[in-house]
């Protein structure tokens, strides 16, 4: 059944889609990888991949969703009846469920830190923030309850549907995110001694860029743009028939790169100005930020702002992860949406409990050399997303009905027919080969 839900406008679509894209990838993973993979050089390569490979893929998902007006599984079924292509939709649902299961663990930490920030319990001179982070994530009760709280907020918004829930929340959260970022960047760039951090982040040093980092940049560009999960198929299915596709896609990609840039500008100059070194690992933000803000005038206020922004970004991504599953179940039926959202939300919460308990130190939650949390991230980022991207690229390249692609192309780059052929060539040959290389390397 065709869904009767719709975004109220193009802007609503852009904000919700940018909301999905901008999240832990840009704010939590990105500074971490930059710190370890070559600073400015990594950023350049990441930008190249995001525009050169991520953008065409985002368009591919948009084309599938908008041309059918159906959530992911039904969309593939309509476009390729009597085939197995709709398994790409199921892959997306499973991927998003696993992704949300550990995403919500980090989301839970953010909720907790935000509460601490607002109640003045976060910053205290001389505190050991590394220890605070370890104590937080290793306490099983705290970890599971905060993860549950994050899932509860996510579900409460998705229950309300596309217009009244996701779009409404994104309309407030996304502009809020940008304003708050600007405040933080001004603060960071006006600190004495910030130049070293600026240089570290922006000056490309290609000697520090390993081949591994290049591969990582590609994976990061998929993760950051939410492509490969068919999430964007479902989101674009709520877009009106005559709305353009090209400009929104470009806006989303640009906003996403801009956020990564802003995250870097907010963090690195301040980090260096305060004489701290960028460290690796999931704790980077949680350990260095409080230490950083503690030394700033009005630090208590600024860290609360940062955490809210971080929470907004994470929530708007979580909405899209839950939405693809809920939409596949409810197929536009609002009664089914309400019931489905709660059950699916609960299911994903339970799925995430082992990830939440991963840092408790209990051997049950550590497999081989990695905690379950890391395995879930590995399965999604290094295995399922590349497979999804590979299949979607081939699907639109070979299987998508030509005539319909021509119709949609008129909303991407009207009048530029050559562009469509170049686009098809990319989807058929260039992207699958690049992705294959990355995939094999990622697995090894
Ligand atoms: N893009 C999101 C982020 O950067 C993660 C995500 C991936 C969301 C895939 C939906 C689908 O945090």
C-alpha cells in the first residue's frame, strides 16, 4: 500500500534527512578518526568520497523511494516484482535495528551527561573525567537505564508519525544544532593558543594518511550520510511527486560535511589551546570535553549547550533508524504505527542490552578481543553498510526501470541527459568496484 504520510514541505524533508545523516558519525566518530588518521588530509579525502560517492548513492536511494512512494521493502517489491531484490529492504531493516541497538547505548550516555550538565554535576575542578566515563559505562544499571531512556524518547517521537513527530522535532532540533555549534566555535576560536589545533585539524599532512585511513574515510562517508541502509528510501517516499531531488540531496551532503567541519572547529582548537592531546576511543568526547569546558569561563553553561546539541543530532538519526522498521510494519496505517512503534522500540531496546552491558567487564559480553558493542558496530559499519551500498548501486544501475529513472532524472538535473548516462555508468561500474575493494579490506 502506498503510504499517505508526507513531509509538509521540501524544507521539512531536507531537515529530517539532514537530521538522519548528521549524528554520531559527524560528531562522535569523526573527531576521533581525524585525531588518529591524518588530520586535514583525512578531512579532504572524506569530503571527496562524500561528494563523489556518497552523493550519487543518496540520490539512488531518493530515486527508489520517491518514484514508488513506498517504504523500503515495498518499494523494491514494486520495482522488481518476482525477484529477491526486496531483501535489500529487509537487510536495511536488520541493519538499522542493530545500528540503533548500539546507537542508543551512546545516546544513553549523552542523555546522562546532559542531565548531569544541567544539574551542575558534571564539572568539578580537578575531577578525573576518564574515571567518570568508565564508572558511567561500566555500571550495568546506569548503562541499561540510560539506553532505555534514549529509546523511550526516540519511540515517543516516531509514534507521532512523519509530520507531527519526526519533521516537527527536526525543524526545532536542526536549526538549534547549527546555532549552538556557532556559539561553540566562536568560543573555541577565541581561546589563546588555539592556532595549533586549527592547524592540526585543517592543514593536510599526507604523510600521516595511511591506506587504512583512506578506506576508513569511505566507510565514514557512508555512515555519515546514512546511505546503504535504505533508510533514505523510506524518508524520500514521504516526498511529494513534484519536489526536486537534486538540490535537497546536495543540501543534505553539504550540511553533513559542514557539521563535521564544525565539530572539528569546535573541538580541536579548544583542545590544543588547553594543552590537551587528542586521544582515541569512544570516550574521546566524554573524557576531553568536560576537561576542556572546565577551564573555560562559563564552562558549565557551554558544556550543557554542547550536550543538548549532541543529543539533538543523535536523536534525529535515531528517528530514521526506527522509522524504516516501523514504516515497513505499519505501511501507512496510523493505528499500526502506534502499536508497532512501541513493540519495535522495545525489541530494539532489548537487542541493545548486551551492547549496553559491554563495558561492565563481565566476560559474557566480551567475545574474543572485542566487547559486543564493538562487534555490533563492526557488523553494521564494515559489513552490512558496504553490502547495502553495493546492492543499491547495482539495483539502480541495472534493475531500476529505465523510463522511471528518466522521469526522476528530470528532478535531479533537468535537461542534462548526458549526466544521467554518466550517473548510470558510475552506479554500474565505478561505485561497486570501489565498494568491493573497501569491503574486502575492511573485513580483513
Ligand atoms: N548517519 C548517522 C550518523 O552519522 C547514522 C545512520 C546510518 C543513520 C545509517 C541512519 C542510517 O550518526
